[in-house]
C-alpha cells in the first residue's frame, strides 16, 4: 500500500488533469478499470465539469528581481485552478492573493480556485517577513483547455445484483494521506473480493472528489437502484483512531455493522452523524436524488491536512492495514448475513442434532441458545441476533448454520 502511495502522491492530481489520468492508468494495472469520461463544460445536474487545468510555473519577484516564491520549489505555491497572470502589483494588492496556514507556520497550504475567475499563491507563514518590498512581479503560467473528467469503475459480480459500493477520491495534488491512503486500501479489498465467491456484487469508484460523484451518478441513474449500501473511505494512514460517520438514515444494516466492527476495535469509538466529519463524497451518494445509505470511515482531521506536510512520511503501514482489516470485516459480515426462518416447532432437541453447546467450553453461547431459537421467525438477521445477544457474529453465524444444515431453518434475505 505504501508503494502505491509513493508512486502517485507527487502527481498533479487536479480535478481534470493529466495527473488524474496517470493515476487511473496506474490503478488499471492493478485491477481492470472501466474509465468513464465526461467532457468539460458538461452539466451534471446543477454542477458543471470544469476545464482541464495545467500549471507550467508560478513566481513572485520583488522589485530587485529577487525570487520570493517559485513553484520549482513546491507546486503548491500556486492555488489550483488559478487563472494566468503576469503583472506588477503593489504589496497591499499582492497580500490579497496570498494564503498561509493558521497553525503550521512552516507548511504551504493546499488551496484551490475551482469555478472562480481568480488566482492566488500559498506560502509558509513563517516566510511572510520576506515580503518587505512595495512592488512585485507576479507570474502564473497556467492553461485551461477542453478535456475529460475521468472516473474509474471496477465491478465484481456476486450471486445477486444487489451491490455494495466502495469509494475513495483520487484528486488533491501532492497530497498522500488525503485520498491516496484510502485508494490503496480499496485496492487491497478489491483484490480480496475478486479472489472469493460473494453473495453481493461490488462496485468500486475512484474519482475526483464531489464533481466525480456528480458526473457519475447524473449519468448512471439506472445503476443506483441496485446499490444497497455505500462505504466512503479517506485518510486511513495517520496516527488518529478510526472514526465512523453514520449514513443519512443513521440505522441501516451498514451503519450497525460498521459500528459493531469498529466498536470492538476501539471502545471509545468516535461516532458522528451524517455530514459531521469530512463531508466527502457521501454527501452526493447519500444525498438528494441518489440517497444510497452510506457510511464514511476515516481517521478524522489530521494536523497535516491540506498542506505540503501531507507526505508519505506521515502514513503508517500498520494503520493502513488495520483500516483495511476493519473494512474487510464490515464487508464480510454484510456479505455473509442472512435471515434465518424457523422450520421447527417447539424447542429443538439440541443433542439430537449436535447443537448442544457445553457450558464449560462456551458458557455465553450455551446460555443464548434458547433465545436464539426465539429469534428465528424471519424478522431478524444473523447479525441482528448476534448484536442483540452481545455475541460474536462469526460464532453465531457458524452455530445458526448448523440449524440450516439440519434443515431446521431456511435462509431468507438472500
């Protein structure tokens, strides 16, 4: 996962750019993608696909010709999607176009001018003292052109058409944790799911944040009806604990399973309501006109967010692996879960069917067997039963499967 991040984090992954195309081509070498292309200026509901943007260079010089800011030192010195500029201005006017980070004096902020006919520079706050002249020459050599917004799509066919969507964004130039860490985790999950038989079908989307979702869903409305749940990932490699943002609905199966898995890992799990953490693509996927119940899993706001300090150095392979394992387990429980429907009358003679549990070996399961038989009326899933009895899902799953093997229940909800 770290290898993938290191190979791509320095790409200029602006919304419509060669960097996005190179990123998708790289992913396509790992899993075969369908590349969806949307022309610039295309309307996507109330949004519009922006022009392709390329930055050749940007520079600020004082009146003596001294270079103060140069994108050769770091491309984030120019705000993404800045319009071209080449003129002399005074310090007061220049300062209106310069941004610094409020808390990290040595970091260059990552900022953008999407959909604005404007320009700007970013610099380290602790360098503002270098702007001690009254006149400056500013140059931004940027190019806007027609192009294509790209969205990568990967489908894994399961036994049913009902689909679970997993998504991460591939934009944010020169950022590692923001975006790419989640993409690296999704690729590992995709490879795992591709190597096994699945009940559900799975769809993976790799796209520029927000506008990628608007473009995809406004042009693929027929696919929405099959998507049952969504999981949006971001920022999974930093040192913070994993946080869960619930779906708009708040209590769907994907909410409950995500909470169950993540709470076991961290009893102090931070749980937020919809739109209360990063406000990523779940806003669109679970928003008006689409409204697929979608949870967001990330490690919350991190100190290096949207700055030049968001590099691979802040990412831990252990944290990435833990996040991958959590999401894999959420998906696995969703995929295995079913509704047991009783075919027996009275309490089952457990010993006759090798269903008796020795209390000395598993006291909790022994105590729960009677309650389980009361819960197999076709209105609760295996996960619901495990959750209500405060038992491990896989233990309950294996036990109830013995009822099915003995033809004491039938499986519903599949």
